[in-house]
C-alpha cells in the first residue's frame, strides 16, 4: 500500500502481478498451479473527483481481469487530500470508499484495502465484469453548474483564515513527501489558489495547490474549484514525461524491472498563438469537435455568452489578461449554457406549434387563391397531416411526462380524455365569444369573435360572388373574389 507521505507515481492506476498470499507454492505449475494474485493500486489524487476516480478504478479492474482472468484481485486505495473542515474525508472520498467500492466493485474483487477499512469478499470472485460503467448522480453534481455563475469551492465551509498557509502545510495536505509541482514534480514551487481571492476564494489549505512557476502561469483563474483540479489532472497527463526529468538512471532501470513503463519524453509542445492554444485545449481537454468551431449565427451568440462568463466568473493573475486555460473554460461553459437554452427553445417552439401553424395557414391561402389547383390542395392536406402529427407527438410527450405511463393503452386513454376535454372547452368558449348569423347576400353562415368583423365560416369558393367575402380569411383584400362579385352581383330582395 502506498504510504501517504510518498510522492505520487505514474503507476497509481496500473495493475501488476504480485506473489500474494494466495500465490502458487513452489513446485506447482501448469493446470495444477493456483493463479497468482493481482494487486491493484490506485492513489486518489487531490485533483480527482468522484467521477474520475470511479472511472479509473473500473478501468484498472477491467484491465486486470483481461490480462489475468481468474486470478484473485486485491485493490489497495490511497487518498491524497480530500479533507473537509473538521479533518475527515470529503464527500467525493467517502462516496468512493463507502458506496462505490462496497456497492459496485466488491463482487469482482477478492479483497479491498482502504484508509478506513479492510474487507474480504465472502463470495467467490465474479468474472462477469460489465463492459461499461454507468454513473447516475441525481443528488450531487461533480461538474460546474454552467446554468448559473457563482463561486464554487470544494468545501462550503472554509476555515476563514486571513494569512496563507505555509508551503509545508499544503504539501502535507496533498500527500507529498516534499514540496514539488503537482503536474511535473519540479522545483521550486509556488502556492496557487484554486479559486482566486478576487473571486471569493479563501486562504484555507484546501484552496491551494503547489505548482511550478510555468504551470502556475498556465493554470486557469476561474470561479470553479473542480474546473481547476480538472485542468491539473489534464495537464498531469499532458506533461507526464516531465515528471522523470533529472531522475537517476538507476531509478528508471529499477522501475522497468518491476514492470513499470515510464515515458521519459513527450511530443514537442509547439509554439502557438493565443487562440490556437485555446483551441488546442478545447479539443484535448473538453472534447470539442470541428462542428463546434464552425462559423454562423450561433458563433456570435457563443462569443456574447463567452464574454458574459469571462466578466462574471474569471479573474486576472500575474497581470496576464489572457490565459488559454481560463478562456477555454469560459468557452466550454458558454457552449453548455447555449446548448441548454437551445433545447429549452426547441421545446417551447414545439409546444406553441399548434397555436401558430404557419404552414397550414400558408397552404390554405394558396388553395383559396388557386382553387382549381390539385397541387395546392395536396399541399394543404400534407400541411394539415404534419400539423396533426406534431400536436399528437407533443400531447403524447406531455402525457408520459406528467403521468409516467408505461403502456400504449394508458397513452391512448389519456389522448382520448384530452381530446374530449379540448372539444368541450372549445365548444364552451365558442358559445361564449362567437356570434353566428346568415349572410344576407349569399345565405352562407357567417360568424364573428367579439367585436371583430363578420367573416364567412365556409371556405372562400363556397361563398364566391358575395360582396362580404371580398376580404380573404386572413384579412387581406382578395381581388379575385371582388371581380367575381362584380360579374355576378347578388339578387335583390323586396
């Protein structure tokens, strides 16, 4: 088990064979030999939240099961930092220890060793590990709430100290044997605020990280603690090879002998312009694709929202007005906020489609203008069918969402009840607000709503030849109807 005072290593999430207590005794081999145990070590670094730690634990479990099927698996978990205001473990660490390991991974392991307990699986170790880990977290949110701009510290109860803690205290909290950069393990180090003081960050030891000057100047200055730690995690993987700069060759050779594969060189980091750096981080850290960078009307909205986020939830550090990591985070938050608004807007448009029905109105006007055209009537029929389908889909969605029905019969019964209610409501309102009469010119039914003008209830071709029908159904003057009325004036009645 990794000691809490040791420097973190690149083997934190790896699996390797170990001659455990259940290993095969000397002299046994082949089919009679008992499979060696597999020791799985993971150090829950301070930058890991519940989601990242759970994903990595599941990943090393899958890897161990694939490389050594049937071998007993022993999981050893160490935790850096993740302390609350009273010195205990915070919510992320407790959820991993108490719920995820015991409730999810224990059936697939032989033994679990954590800072809080040691437990052995009393049942045979299962090998039917799921292919994918699905995580649903309805009660807690491990990512920044992009729908609102607020200060988000990891702990809601900072200690309120006014002076900054010493470097040694921060190193102890981070589980480091000596003060080194969390990302590249280099010296000297600087105290980096997770949430800047200008954005409401405290001087609590939990609100600090140790970074070298280079990475301190690259780190984001944002109002979200998890965004900072997520960037540290991303930068640690990006610059993983830097951790071994200056290491003794004997140390590297010893690591290779025990099965650790160490990368001592990495890709050359190109000298990029500012927005190229932002773009590179959006792609590598936040998973943006080329479509997200496409121009168009949405890009103007994105830039406006980006500046809103920058003004409200970021700050300036080292007198540097622009940081690629800060702007990349602001772009990601702006994109998520616009995506949520777009979804709400689409749902709102779908709900109001029944009342507007622009396609049906346009098609009916074409029919009235071209009464002899079969194509126009086909267009009107298609528009009506599309409108009915839209309304039916919206109705079914509302019924399922409101009542949680689970069968087609329940949905159909709900639709019938809704149709009956709407029909009764329409008839009641029609009787209250509409007046009905007969046109004195052509004898067809006419009606009006409130103080509006009288209109023919029948379609325009049925009332052709009537002076009162010279106004089209949408209120515009219709020359064709007016000419028809002049050619065949109505009869006079004495």
